C-alpha cells in the first residue's frame, strides 16, 4: 500500500502538470494560444492602492470586449496621478494564462499597472534605481501582481512557463512583475 498523498503535494503535482501543458502552448505563441481559444475569458482584480475591485469578461469568442478593455484601462490607471493609459490586451491574455496554469480562483492583487512618464521618473529617482528609466509600465505592457494563497515563486514559475514576456521576481516586496515585452527574467 502506498503512503497517502499530502494535499499540498497533490496541489503541487496538479499545478506542475498544468504548467507543463500551458508551457507547451506558450512555445507556439502565447497570444495565439490564448486569443484563439473559444469561449469567454475573464479576470478579477483587487487594487492594493485604490482599494477598488473589478471582475469582468474581457474577451469572448476570440475577440476583445471593447467596453471591458476601457474599464480595465481605467482600473489600472496610474494610482499616483490618475492618468489613464491604454493597456496592451495581450497583457490580459498573459494574466489569464497564468490564472489558468495555477488554477487560481482568487483575484489578482495589483500593485502597479500603468505609470505615466512623470510618475515613472519620480519613482526611478526616489527608489534607488528599482524602477527602469524606460519601464514598460509607461506603455501599458506591464503589471506588478500577486495572488492571495499562491506562493510568489509559483506565480513566477507559471508566468515563466508561458514564455510570453518579461518576468521579474520581487520576494522582498511581495510581487511578481509580468510584461509583454521580450522574453527575459530577473
């Protein structure tokens, strides 16, 4: 008789299998794999600075829902200045892929979405170089997140497995950065 499988081990094994499947799809093209999938794609967020919450369907039947994208643009606005940017819809596909790979049910906690150039410059000069001079946050192509109940390392690994952009791991600050730029990690 084999020893019983510990619930945490079962969760680890299930997530590992999911990551392997999603990783294989990611090697083709994350955008193609997610955008071509039939049905609805939804996301849910809690913003750590504004305390706002948002849950919506952002794509259906292979097309983005324009009013949902407008709501997401506003929700992910620069929380310092209030400026609203245009967020790359592929970033939502990337987040949807991460959520799917992890089997996550909790909303993403947003630390930072869009940043206007003035905010980015101020953060760059006051945070000891921890903010890039030409951050993809200014282009609406990056977001800093975490998911309650999901270890940051698992969140990082899920994003890395998709090979759909950059992934930054910030365990001390308690977030993972994901973007739709070139594939890289730090």
